[in-house]
């Protein structure tokens, strides 16, 4: 019976390692050096009536899995679009959302529309729904947002762990700290710049959370039961 308890606790601990930890501080997440899909010139807006939070802009570069980001030769220039669309209610709960990163490394453009000719899906996913601090988070000044998403496809999905793996988006709208009051009680949009129209950047990387406190507790409990079992076996010899 004791052996079964130990096996149960160890199995539960293993399963917990496969799940994102709600206690993980999303804004303080240490991003891996690669892979990294970088986006720029982002427009960030929220429509109060439809409750739509929309981020749209350009894909800029990609650092493949295992590549050294300190070497400029490892950056692949990507010409395409980045779109994050979410429904966030007036209380700040993320109801649903999607990510679509499109791009073309050849930079071939249609001469009329200027759209990329060989556009393909680089990465797609569904945002993890939840309240602030769970599926997504932002600082009080709104200068940094963090989103989790479940990967559904794209040319780069293997680098990110494949379908159903968890990705992480760090978004910086580039507005002043007093521009947004941190609530979703009114519509807002980040101010434009003279060069790009809008300013904002985002990094899209894999998400590998630290073990949760529950996992640590279960592992400790398993170790304690095993120690007790050894102690009793020693006393009965």
C-alpha cells in the first residue's frame, strides 16, 4: 500500500510538470534565447463596445532554435504580419483569443498592394483564457503585457515544441506610463509615431514554467514516505 502511495505521488508530480503553473509570474518570466519570433511597429488597441483587444503590426526577424542571438548572422529577416486578437471583458478577464504570425523570408512584394507574395503561417495559436495573472498579465502602467498561448500550427511550430505546446508573448506597446489607467472601462489605442504610425514590439518564445509549489510539496511528500519506508525496513531487520 505504501509503495502505491509513493508511485501515485510521483506520477502526480510528473503530470504537474506538464502544466503551466498559475503561480508563475508571467511578467518576470525569463525568456529563452531561442527560438524568438520578433515583431515591431505594433498597433495596440481596445474597443470598449466589442471588448476586442487587438495587436497588429509587422514580423521583423526570427532566431531559430539553438541559434546564438549575439551573432547577427543567425537572424532571419521575416517580412509579414503579426496579429493578436483577444476578447477581454470590462473586468479584465481574457475570454478567448488567437495569434497569427505570417511571413516570408524572401521579402518578395506585390508592387501594387506591397503585401508579401509568398506569405505563409509561421506560427498560430489560441490564447490561454483567464483573469489577469493567470492566462495573461500586464504591469500597472500597461507598458508590458504577457500572454500564454497553445500552439496550433505554423512553419516554426517544431521549434516551439509542436502542436499543443505552450508559447509566451511579451508585448511592449511603447506608451507613457500614464497613458492607460490599467482598466478596460474605455476604449484606447497606443499613440502613433512619425516614422511607423505606431510603436510597439513583441517577442514570441516557448513557455517552460518553473515547477509549481504544489509539485514541490508532492515531491517532498514522496521523498518523506520513501524515507519512512526505509526506516521501518531497517528497524524490522
